[in-house]
């Protein structure tokens, strides 16, 4: 009728053959070191009234076939590594006690918090990250331009020697430009003659 193997340091996966024991009414595998996922065909245990898999290292999703267990009145899947949405079914959602799913950070859906699309969330976070990077880039560019402008003009006005050198450089550049323009003008006049 029932099987209680709790607190026995059992390890590895739940044996697949366990789901062929269709006469089981209660199954307690809590407080062991079981890993892997809950067997997909756990729904074969049609007479199961109580299932306790808490305190293990089970991972993956809760199989949808668990929702087919019509006689299931007591369920505890807490303190595992289960993830994804809790299957919809009257048996799994009738007890509004969220503690039966507690300490499974990846689980979501009723009676826990609603599931958020992780792809959309990641896209949103990436978009916000890129926006912040762009904003910081603009801030640094503007700050650099302002700092460079005031540093340049401050040095020119504070140091008379540099100011004279700067004005001399500007005059030399103007002379070169004017000389080149005059030379180009004379060359063009000579060609037209």
C-alpha cells in the first residue's frame, strides 16, 4: 500500500521501475540525496494519495503527468532544485499552500509567483545595459571636450609665452594658406593665357 524510504541517504535518480507499482497509495522519499528529475511517468501511480519528495536534490521540471493523479491529497516537493512552471491541474493547484513548492528557486506559477519570460527579461536587461553604456560614453566624450577646451584656453591665457607661440603659429598658417592660394591663382592665370 505504501513505501516510506525517507532519511536513508539514498542517492542517484529515482528508479524508473518505481512508477510501475500502480497499487501504491503513499510514497515518501524525503530527506535523501536523490538527484535527477521526477520520473515522467509518475502519473501511472493512479491510486497515489500522498507523495513526499522534499529535501533532495531533484532538478528539472515537475512532470505534467503528476497533475493526472486524481487521488493525490498530500504533496511535498519543497527543498529541491526544481524549475519551470508548475503544471496546471486541479490536484496540483487545489492546495493553495505555497510551502509544498518552497526552496525551489526556479519554480513559478500558481501558487507561487507568476512566470516571467526569461528571454524577454534578458533582452530588456541587455537593452538597458547598452543604453547605459551609450549614456556613459556620451558623458565621457562631453566631459573630455569641456575639460580639453578649458585646459587649452586656460594655458593660453595664463602663460604669455605660449600665447605668443600660439599666435605666431596661427599667423604662419595663414601666411602659408594665402601663399598657396596666390600661387594657385597665378598658375591658373598663366594656363589661361
